[in-house]
C-alpha cells in the first residue's frame, strides 16, 4: 500500500521540476527565445522592404513603358492605316476606356472609324444558336445574298452564317467608299430588334477592317462563348479586308483571344493580347495595318503570341 511519504516525495519532485523550468525560462531559454523572435522580426522586415522595393521598381518600369508608348506612338504608327475604314465591334466585358483610346489611335494613324457596335451576350451564347442562325438565313436570303447558300454548302458552323450576315451589314472588301444599302440597314434592324447586337447610331458606310474588342473572361460567360466569337471572326474576315481581335492579357489564357489562336481563325485573323497596356493599343493599330496589307499574326505577351508586334512597313 502506497503510504503518505510516497505522496509527499512525488509532490516535492513536481515542485522541484516546476522550479527548474521557471529558472530555465527566466534564464538561458528565455534569452534564446527572445533572440530568435528578434531575428525573425528583422528577417520579416527585410523581406517586406525587398518586396516593396520590387513593387516600386515594377511600377516605375510599367509607368516608363506607358509613357514611352504614348510619346512614341505617333512616330511608330505614322499613317499606317492611310485612309482605311474600321468598324469597332465590342464583345461583352470590353473595356470602354480602352475602346476610346483605340479610336484615338486609329484616327491618329489616319484611319477612320465608320461604325461601332456591340455583340450582346445572347448573340454569343450557344444556347441561342438556332435563333441567330435562322435570323441570319432569313435576312441574307431577303437581300438576295449568296452567303446563306454558300455557307451551308461549305458545311461550316451556323455561326459562319451569323458572321456573314453581320459582315453584309457593316463590312466590305472594297477599297472604294462602300455605301450601305437597304439590305445592310435591314440586317442591322433585324439583329437589333432580336437583341443580338446594339449599334447605336446607324452608320452611313461599311468598313474595310473589323476590330473585335474583348474583355477578360468571367464566370458569367456561357460555355462555348469564346469559340462562338472565334467562329464569327472567321466569317467576318471572309467579307472584309481584314479582322483583328484584341483583348487584355487574361483573354489569352482563357478567353476569346486564346480561342482565336487555337482555331482555324489564327491563320487569317490577327490577335493582340496586351490591350490593357498603352503599347498594346499601338500594336493593335499596327495589326490592323498589317491586315490591310494581306498579312496576319498573333501579338502580345501570351505564350502563343508570334511576337510582341508586327514588323513596321512603310
């Protein structure tokens, strides 16, 4: 049987252990722990200072690149568009401030923006394919266009038909002044009434070049949205002098720019994935000029880009 002395010895041992721990904590161990915490705090401060310095340097370089692009744009672009007409087509999510800046760049390059329109989300939603295809076939047939029959004969997707209809209303392959006729205005009215496009003020002329401006992909984009946009871009190119698709860098990772580059559109349609940078807007104008000369390329910072910008031709 365990007696009282055993309990007494146990309690005394516990007190000695506590006393030794307190002594060590107040002495060597406390000093070691305090020094360790001080060293860690100093290391954290240095890391934060380095990160802040790196951020400041990156911001300064970006500001320099922006200023450089803005100041050298007139000399780089010059009269690259030389009287060419452009239709700006905004896709849902397109940055309107970037569109305004692009318009200014086009005018500075001696081009002319003759129309601006917006593709609604309904137009690019594959769930509305039958509606868009049926409307396109009707308006093209009503205008006596061969596009409806020829598109189906080629066994291409229905959105080729949609692109053909939009092109008939707003685009032209002619180097001469292309006046809009009753068929063009009728197609515009039909697509607007169906909620597939929004054109604002009706233009007087059809454009030679189409510039499709997209935004970064969002969770609201329906499945297949980007592929539909790429398919329409191909059809627009068949009825225009040239087409460029431009968007921010995110659109090259998951978005319309990526879809263009991965589809057959990439062989004829140019793309730019740096529209969120001033230099990207300059590149976009150069890409339009290159399209006017019959060439195409993929430009920007994305992995699938051919190069940063087209070669400047005078």
